[in-house]
C-alpha cells in the first residue's frame, strides 16, 4: 500500500527530521512540502537551511515548496499530512485542512489536551485513536486530527506505562533537556554555554497533564485521566540532542528494582514499521552511569527509549530515562501515529 503524504512546516528542525525519516519509507511517499509564504515557490533546497547529518534526498531537494494552505497542497493529492508547525500557526491553520477532509498527524502542541483529540503513543494507548469518531461528530470535520505528546513527556511515559502494573500513584521528574528542543533559534549560545537554565516555558505543565492523558483509560466516548499525581521540573542544558530525565515514582505495591527493570524490558511494541522491536532498553546495576545523551540517544535509530539507574527509595523507586527529542520526541512520534492511522483504517 502506498500513501501519499505532505509535511506542513517542512523547513524547520522537526520538518527536516520528517524528511529524513520518510526517505525510503515502505508505505509513505512524500508528495508535498509546505512552509511560510516567504519560502513558497522556491525549491526545498533553496528554502531550507538543512541541518540534519544526512544529505537532503535528491527528489525532495528539487520539490517546490507550497504555501501552508489547503489550496497549496490540493494538486499533490495527499492522503495524510504531518504537521510540524509552531503551535500558534497550527491552531489557526490545521482546522482549515481538517474542514477540507485532510487527516493530520501533528507534532504541534495546540489541542493536545482537547477532550476529543487523540493524544497518542502507539505503543501505549492505540485505542485512544477512536476518539476520532467523537471528534468528527462534535466538530463536523470530515478529516481527523491526532496529536503526539511533548518531547519530554514521550521520554518518560513509556517507562511509566511499563511499570503502571505495580499501581503507579505518584511521579516526580526533573529533566535535562537538549537545546535542539527549542528549535534552531530558541536558545542562544551566550545563554547556554557554561550554563543550565532551570525553566522551560510551559514544559512542566505539558508533562504533568499530557502524561495523565496518555496513561488514562478510554471508555469509547472520553478519556479519563490517570489518577497518578505528576509534578515536573524542566531544565535546559548544553547538549545538542537527547532529553535525559530523573524520575521518582511511588506505587501501591512494593516492586523491587529488578521487577521494574523486567517490566520495562518486556514492554511490547506494536507491529508498526517505525516502532523498535524492543521499545525500552534498560541498563543494569553494572552500568549505573547510563543512559547518557551522547552515547544512547540513537538507540533504535533514535526511536527507542533508554532507562537505567533503577534504585529503591524509602517511598518507591528512582531511575533515569532518555530519548532522542527531535526523532522519537517529535517527527518520529508523528510518523508512528501516521502508521497507526493507516493500520486502523483512518487513512
């Protein structure tokens, strides 16, 4: 099966990751790339300041960049759109595409917590995708909107889903987030070199709410948030890629560190092209200083989660987890949702 796809906001950091991940994809054929009005009409090579460590695919380099409107992609005859637009732009533009019947898998943060919008990690809550039926009924859209979570949320939640069987009650997390999470112009060198910034606007609230929605139960009409209490402290550090997070969890039961490691290691992945065979790689007691961003962010091509440092505490356990923030945490997450949309017959 071949599915024609487009990328909204294709010239930015996440848009470039989309292009990298779509190259030679067995299902998706890239048929349209869009950007701002200033870039429309240029070739992609002219419009994009390419910063990915692989060459621009030749066929994409010569594609004409379209304006980010339904009319701009109409001639491309796409079946699915991936959105990497800034949230302020996406909140205005995405509804135009949805009203025209497009299915949109979006990395943008707008509407993630909307009651009728699936916030989905295919390995965690694929059943939430059926919120699309509620969404269509309530909004009158012929299309569909699916969101993936924030890059810091997606690093932690797979590990929490794996150990939720022990009665997860409370989560405290402190993040050490890479500069690429802020985009190319998000953090200046003068701010971050020889420094750490103990605040990332809006990030803590996203982790605290999105985690509970992802781990919540869907009853066929609505998602009921998980009851765990989640609190986050988010920090920017001078690494390029890879968000490292320190997690402290409390449970109704009393699992041992080996119980927690075993649950993470055995957590199953769905049969989707971009999902790793083993979603979570777990280091044992013999390597207490792993994971590390430089050494572990490319696990499973950047699509996996890495955990380690699992230790007991007086009230539960603590551990560290890591994911590549622009691959697994952004473009790769939307790509997986696109694969799930195809698998479930929404595309």
